[in-house]
C-alpha cells in the first residue's frame, strides 16, 4: 500500500478495498493527532484532547466520502480544512453554551413563584413606565370581577368564544375550532360583553 498516493488509496477505498481503507486511516490518524495538538488550549470548555481527536476522526470519514477531484485541492488539504472547520465550529458551540449556562433565559410571561403572583414582565423595570403595584392590583381585580360576572351571565357559546379569545386565538381560528360561522363568533363576543356591562 505504501506505493499508492492518497488519491489512489481513495480510489481503492471507493472500490471497497479494506486494506486501502485501513492504511489511509493509519496515515491520517497520525496527521490528525498533529493537527489537533494546538486545540489543547480549549480544554477549559470541557473538551478533552481525545474528544477533539474523535471529532476529527468522524469528520475525516465525512471528508473522505465528500472529496471530489474537481475541488482543486489535494485530499490531504481538503481533509485538513474540513476537520479544522468542524473543530472550530464545535469550539464556538461550546463557548456559546457556556455563556448561556451562566445566564438563564426567562420569558416575560413566566410567573415569579407560583401562578398567583406576578409575571416577570410586570416586575422588570421599564425606564419609560412607572410601576404602580396598586394600579396593577386594581386591573387584576377588575379583570377577575369581569370574568366572574361574564361566566354567570353568558351562554355556553359565548363562554366558549371567550375561552378561546383569552388563549389568544383569532376570530377565524375560533370559528374553525367551534365549527360555527365567523359572524357567530363576532356576535357571541359582542353579546357576552354587552351582558356584563348592563
């Protein structure tokens, strides 16, 4: 096998020659170990040297399978380029994950504590808005009273329409969900609201 160059070995591999596959693997394993040495400085990300070599070996076979003669690069150059790019991508993902691990992402709609409390959006200060807990409490009480009053006076269809509206569905979606005409959705919402206000 020593008398064959990389491209000839690749051709033999494509012809399912296992000896050529093993020989090329042995050659590149040593090269890959040399290429991966500079990455030892990234072990603080939790990637050991053996992990880098494993990532490289997986990408080595991907590069072998995707190599074409018309790429205007030798097999060795192409394999090295693929492996280094994938390794740098892995490092970038690990760095990003490490940054995000230190910072928990929170939705403004997520409740602080239990579901009877405030959502984050209500308590995080907005420099353009003054936070008035008393007004917020009044709004909540008014909403709660409105819904209680609505439930006692509304018909079944009006309650169903309101339930979907509170979940954020649009009128067309509600009509499809309840299998009623769109006009009926508008009428149910109007009638239910009118009953509460009289």
